[in-house]
């Protein structure tokens, strides 16, 4: 899960998603617009797949004029680890 800042200009998030889906190891892409500014889009980008070529993901985003602010979540291994929602006071 990536926190990304992209200029409002082209390419569209549809084009970025399609380009990301072509990166080696990527099976699925989800792009959510969190905020729209005068010149930028704040995005959450989730890429899923086996053995993702992170440098390829980075290259696609850089070609779109985007910058990765942070990597907010990484999941690896043979099974999914359920993380408790600590914000609910449980």
C-alpha cells in the first residue's frame, strides 16, 4: 500500500493503473483518490501479486510524474496475518 502524490495533469489514474498492472508480478491494482488539490492528487495505491517488481512500480509512478510519500503496508508470506483494529479499544 503506497501513499502517492501525483500531478493533476495527465496521465489519468486509469492510465496509471493500467501501466502498473503490466509490471512483472502485479496481479491487481487499486487506486483511491484521497484528496484533490489545485495541482495534485493524493492517492492510495494498492498493488497485489506474487514477487512484485517494486523498481518497476516505482518507474511507472515516476514516469507519471508521481512521488511515493511512504510505503504504508507490506504483506508477505504464505498466509495473511489478521491485524486487530487497535482504534476500537478492543
